[in-house]
C-alpha cells in the first residue's frame, strides 16, 4: 500500500487541540522540538461557522485559512517556526462536508453561506441528498447511507464528482503550498476509500495521510479498506488499553497490537484518547485520570505498535465548551496548566517521547508479568520499562534489562538534560540487571538516550 507512517526517528505526534497558531508556534520552539516530538497536529484551519463551541471548526464555510485559531499569515508563520524547530505539521482536514445549520449565515471571516450554498465554492448540485429521513445517517450497517447521507446534518459533499474532488484538492494544495507535511482526514468513513484516493492523486506532492475511520463491530465499512491511502486510526487501541487498566490486567498487554485483530502496525495510528473519545466514549482514559493516564501514555510510547499521537486538551465539564481562553470568542494565547491541561508537557509523557525515539526499531524482549498489574519489558539493547499498577509497592525485586552496564536516568521520575538527571538514577550491572522498588501505580523507565 501507499501508506507511509510518519517519517523520521522523531515521529510522535502531539495533537494541540484548539491551540491558536501563535501558541502552536511557540510550543514547537519551546517544548515540542526539544522534547523530541516530530509532528504537531493542529485543529482545522479553514473558515468555519461562528460560535463559542470547539466544534465550529468542523463546519467549514469556505477554504480561506482564516479562523478562530488565527489568520493565514499566522498559520504560515507557525508552519515555518515549527519546521525550524524540527517539528512537522499535520492539519486536521474537513472535506466530507460543509456546515450543518439549516439557516446559513456569515462565517468567521465574513463569508456568507447557506446550508447547501457556499458562494464561489459549492452550490446545491455539489451535495448529496440521500432521501432518507432528514437526509440523516441513522443505520451504520448500511454502507451507502453512511457515505451519502448527512452526519449530524452537515451538508454532505459529492466526493464522487470531479469538480468537488478538484475543489478539495485545491484546498489541500493551498495548505501544501504553505508547507504543511500531512493531513488528518476527518470523517473518512463517510467517504469511499476510492474518493479519497482520487483526491490524493490530485495533490501537488506527497504528504502523510491519516484517516479517521472509527471501528464499529460488524459494520460494513471497516478501517482496513482505507490502508491503501495511508495510515488509519485504530480506535480499538485506546478503548482496549483503558479496559486493561480499569478492569482487566496489564499482563494481557504482552501481545498488544495485531494479535488483538488490529490493523497492521505499519498503517495504524494510535492514541490513548482523542478530542472525540475524551468527550464521548465512556471508560476511555483521559487527563482526568491523571497518573493512570500518564502510565497508559508511557506504555503506548514504549510499545512498538502503530504511529502514536499524544492528545493535549483543555479542562471541560460540558462537552461542547470551547477552550478557556476563547470564552469570549477571542483568539488568546494558550497558558499551560491554567485550564489548558498540556498533557504533552507532563514529565512522564514528554520524557517517554525521548524513550520512544531512543528505542525505535528495537524489538521487545525480556517480557515479565506477575499475572496481574505488574509488567516489564525491554526494547533490545535500548530501553526498559516496568509498570506496577498494583495497589501495593513491589519492593526488593531485580529486573533483567539486557542493557549495557551503566547509570541511567529514571525518566518517569526525573528529566535528563546536559548529562544529568533531576530524579533517581538506576544502575544496571554488568550482567544487565538492576534492583529497585516500584511504588503502587507507578513505573520506572530507562533508555540509552538518558544514560549518565
Ligand atoms: C469528526 N470526525 O469524523 C470529528 O472528529 C468530530 O469531532 C465532528 O463532530 C464530526 N466528525 C464532524 O466533523 C463535531 C462534534 C459535533 C458537532 C460537529 C459539527 O462532535 O457535536 O455537531 O462537530 O460541528 C454540532 C452539534 C449537532 C449539530 C451539528 C450541525 O453538536 O447537534 O447537528 O453541529 O449543526 C444538528
Ligand atoms: Ca459523505
């Protein structure tokens, strides 16, 4: 398949959900680049309907790059700044549909629109009218309906038409001209894979593609049929990982990945949560789970399956609420930990990005589990992680790492920089063993990129 996992050694994606462009730019320089993130995923940049909710961004009214997140000039400058920091940019791209209000109105940047009328872009003949009640998708067991009816009333583009495909490709080519490196294709399940392939063939150059196809048991449209176009999100991953932490056993993670019926690792894109699952899927681990969430991300970043995205969020109690700084519908800068959760900066998560980069390509070896919530494994010759999610500490145990002898920074509890470690140091002996105590619901991680 034409799939391409994000390239480069540093290929963890940080999804800075709802961050404005100037804030993304400064985060690339201050944190994402230095911590080893290879990509930032940004919210949809096109003009959208007005409103305070986060989801206005998922209702395009034109393809002008003018939105609550910032202007075209700010977007362009952000891409350049991130590139200078060694961080590539993936854009959340909304191409299945336009807006959802029946009434129409004026968009964020002043464009007027109707439900099936976007002057100069699309007219009524460019949309599907599926003829089912309210033109709405209701039966996910009906392939045709899922791709030709409307998702929550959003006017559904005729992606089989060459004009529509060309118009979408023109938008994506405009983004490519500004230097973007990849696209998250929103609502991919609602477009036939062949339509996405046709749009992709009109792009001016190659780009990373990750398609959002939510797995649903027994549904006719599955994530596997999209892998010819690029990566596909493996939604089972975050749900199953949460279930292991919440109700079952970490010991079962021994063969986590393809053996669980998932997509092939090379085309799978995974996360603990994303902006939708953190709101709408019960049981999924999110920032609200604090330490457990950090451990789940540590596991994801240490375990070689799929390409990984770290979600970065803001606190919410109402699922529709926009981000804190945007309460007055203004574009203000993001300030971490003041309503913005900034999970990508949490010590455990940010340091495990370094673990991921240092262990890339090394096979899992030396798996250990106690049958329940205490697990450990190495990435051959490069790193070692043990997670103790038992309710009690595990004391006085030795761990076989197979790592070169030496002194390693425990990157769960400390940060390695300029050759020193701000936390505990783990000593691996000449036989490849270390001894340490692991508190309840805690972990130890060491790798060759953080060796003293
Ligand atoms: C996606 N992937 O396929 C996004 O990840 C998801 O966040 C989007 O839904 C959805 N598809 C459409 O792009 C969000 C949000 C919805 C919201 C839509 C459109 O989860 O709640 O729908 O964006 O903004 C809202 C209202 C809904 C209303 C609709 C149209 O909640 O009740 O439908 O607007 O006015 C009548
Ligand atoms: Ca569609």
